[in-house]
């Protein structure tokens, strides 16, 4: 690789680090090109999977001021740069790794700090953003329904009380003329 190509590759990887919401570092030894293509499709449009030389990735991480990942850049390295929700990408990587033993998750980077393999697994265990929002909306709707019932209760109690008083008054009036 010519020096200009290396400089360009480092700049591109550094930009990916800066513009990503998360990055997951993997080892891909033994995977075929078609399997890597399948993995890229599984990641969807919210993530890109990039195979790169360790020396270039180390330089790019330094340039992007990413620290704590140096120990992960050993062996055949590929990085999933996540631009959207990290949960979906982490799930896709974990599921692919279960089926293909050649893919090993080494760690990651999110919110300005490195992630261990366990932390990447925990992210994969989370519900997606859409599911969490749906659960939140359901909980809020339930609470709003309860609040509406509580707010309507005093008015309905007053209405029942007024109806009971009116019935009592009507029965008292009917009983009064009969006594005379």
C-alpha cells in the first residue's frame, strides 16, 4: 500500500470513529468473503463493517483521540462502525458470531469510553429503541387513563350525590302529602 493510500485510509477510519455513535472491534479469522458480505447485510444500513490493518487502525484511533482500544488491535481486525442504534448492530454481530465461530467480538467503544466484550453483550441484550419507546408509550397511556379516571371520579360522585338527593327530596315530597 503506497504512503498516500495509507494516509487516506487512516483519515477515513478516523472520520468513521468520530462520526459513529459506537464501534465494535471484531476478529474475523476463517470467514469467507461471502460470509463477510452476509454479515454486512445483517448489520443493515445503520452500521458499516470495515476490515483494516492494525497499524492503520491504531493511527486512526490516535488521530480521532480514541483511547483504550490499543490492546484489541491484534490479529485479523475488522470494526463495525455504528451510526444509528448500537443495540441493533450488537445483536446482529452476536447472532452472526453464534453461527460462525470465526467471528469473535473483542470489545468496542461508545460514549467516549472503551467497552468490554461483556458490555457489548449487555448492549445486545437490550430492547431496540422502537420497542423501548413502545413500552414507554404504553406505560404513559396506562397512567393517563388512571389519571383521567381519578379526575372524573369526584364529578361522577357529585352527580350521584345530586341524583340521590333529588330522589330523596322527591320521595319526601310524596310522603308529606299523604300524611296530611
